[in-house]
């Protein structure tokens, strides 16, 4: 049974991949979606993912890795991430022999009532699409969504990760372009949360 890990390059999905590679021995397929939109965070996330994948392969165990891209950069609105993830997870699950589990890095601590519904909606979107493949006799009969870091809060996620992986993981939604690349804005919600966790845990983040 293969587990597909949807890897954004943030702390939570990185912890998800790390935990599964460390604590399970079944095949893992990590997949990153280059979500290109007006926020301009695709480059930073991809750099993070490349470093994370290389580190995990070197220090943990081999696994399959793939990428896809959704380019919405010419739209005014910013499309909803969880729908893109459900859509892509469906295509990748079909492409992954024996894929019976999909892992995503959602934390219970981050879930209010609205986001809990989002998580259910994400599975429903996936199920609706997956049925069309099953009608063609493709894919596994059952696919379960798992949440390996669900019980952790952000501080526990940060503490779980080795320092190098923590440093690679990217959180900022609106990176600022600089002369030699980009930097975190320090102002968006994930940036502020990361700073708060760094201060509370005394970890370099
Ligand atoms: Zn930011």
C-alpha cells in the first residue's frame, strides 16, 4: 500500500512526510503542486520542497517524488488551495500504483468549525472525481485520507522536525522580491505565527 503525501513545502506537510518516512516502512509518494497565483509564493515553495526532498532522501529512506503546476497568475482572484489539492491528489492517486492513502498536513489546533468543514469538503471533492476513475476500473477501491500531524500544534510540529528541515520549510504567503531572490514578508498570518512559535519554543524558525 502506497501513501501519497501532498507536500506544500510548509512546516505541517514537511512534518507529515518526515513522520511517515520515519515511522512507517511502506512506499511513499510525495507530490508538490506549484500553485502559481498573484501571491507569488510558488518559487519559494518549490525551492523549499526541493531541499526537503533531497534532505529526506539522504537522511531517511528512498521515496518517489513528483510535481505538477497550476498557473493562475493571470487571474485577479486567488483560487482556493484545498480544491486544487483535492483535484491534483485525485490525478496523482490514479498515477500511483497501490495508492490507498493520502496524507495531508492539517493540524487540529488550526481547525475551527469552518476549516473542519473545509477538510470534509476536500474529501468530498476528491471522492466525486475519483468515482469517475473507478467507473473506468482505475485506482484502488478505497482511498483513505490520513492526517499524521493532526494532534500536534505548531510548536510541536516545529519541535518534531530536525533543525535543517525546519529551516527549509517555507511559510510566507507573500514573499518579497530582493536583489538576490526573495525573503519572507514577516507580516502575513503564517509569518506572524512562525515568529510567535519561534519565540515560544526558542527554536530557530
Ligand atoms: Zn509572510
